[in-house]
C-alpha cells in the first residue's frame, strides 16, 4: 500500500468555487481541473445547480484537495480535521492567519510542550484544521 495517497475531498453546500479560490490564494495553489454539472451531458440537476462545481482539483506543492458542491443534504460533522505540517514558522503564521479569517480559532497558534508551534481552527467553510510546525 505504499503507493496510496490520501487526498481530502471537500463537499460544500454550494460555495465550492468560493472555497476553491480562497484556498488557492492561501496556499499559492493551482487549479488543475474544474468541471461543472453543466459539463455532463444529460445530467439531471436543477438549473440553479448546473453552474455549480461537480469536481475541482487544487494542487499546491505535493498536496491536493478536491472539491464538489453537494446536491443532496449532507450532515456536517467535526470528525475530520485537515492536518498541515510546516517547516517554517513564518509560513504557519501566514496560513493560520488566512484560514482563521471569518472562522473560529479553537486554539491560538502557540508554542507547545512537544516542541512545536501549533494551532487549531475551523475556517469560514466549517472545515477543521490542525497546523503544526516543529521548532
């Protein structure tokens, strides 16, 4: 299983394009692919939903995040958090600040007993993040 890579797939309630562009700016990423529901022949979705994102692929460094707008009701939970590991203090500070704008800081970015700078937050899209930079 050493060839397996886990990539987060964010299903959002109609604001995937906004989130995609937000994370693109935060992580200096590149949108590799963006498909709308209207790109699929004979798809059965409302007119309102046709311009929403069926699948988007964002890359930054060796990382990737996938996005899609939900059609059906999904239950939100906090059972998953995206954990980011940094090597530079300046970078963790920049990303923490950007992700926390419009969100909720659960643990401010601070030095920890395990020798790292760490912070935890929920961003404006209700995505949980753990940020860690070993000092």
